[in-house]
C-alpha cells in the first residue's frame, strides 16, 4: 500500500500568517485614522495633552508587538509540530518488517508491519488489511525472517 508524503502544515502556517498580517495592517490603519481624526477635531482651547498622545502611541506599539509575537509563536509552534510528526514517522519506520501485537476493538491482532504512515495526525502501522494506530501496539518482536517470537 503506497504511503503519500505528509504535507499541508507549511501552507496552513503561511495562510494563517497572511491573515494575521492583513488584520494587523487593518488595525494599524484604523488606529491611525482614529488618532488623526482626534487631532483634527480636537478643541483648540483644550488640545490633547502630550501625555495622552504618548500613552495612546505606547498602547498602540504594545498591541502591535503582541500581535507580532503571537504570529511568530504560531509559526514556531507549526514548525515544531511538523518536526515532531516527521520524527514520529521516521521512528515508526524502524518497525517495518517486525512482528507486532495489538488490541483493537477488544481483539488481539498480530502480524508483521508492512508499512507505516500518518492518519488523523497519528502514526499508524499497516499489516495486510489492517491499519492500526501505533499507540495500540502492545508488543513488538523481531523481524519476520529471523524466526523470533513476540
């Protein structure tokens, strides 16, 4: 049974990053429009105090930095997750050709691992017509040709 490559995480993180960037640009534009409107229509007899102006600018800068940090953390999390999934799949590849035993739906299933793959973000082993999540394996033995029992 051929196993396709794992993909999609990078595209998803790029899409999320673009959406966040668009939202940030919109937020910055909105803030600047509001600030310019306040400055334009302020009472000349009671102009905006410098302290208020700088407080608003500091709040805006803080919000922008927090959004940037959130975007960067989301990208880091996506890279870490993708790396972990790849590592899990590579580790599971060492099971190919080995005997296994698992409990699936209350039944003991045993066989030899033909291939490994990913399904629903979970490593699965394939043996004949079975596709078993790796976390259901209860025993792993030697290689089929070695004649070892589990």
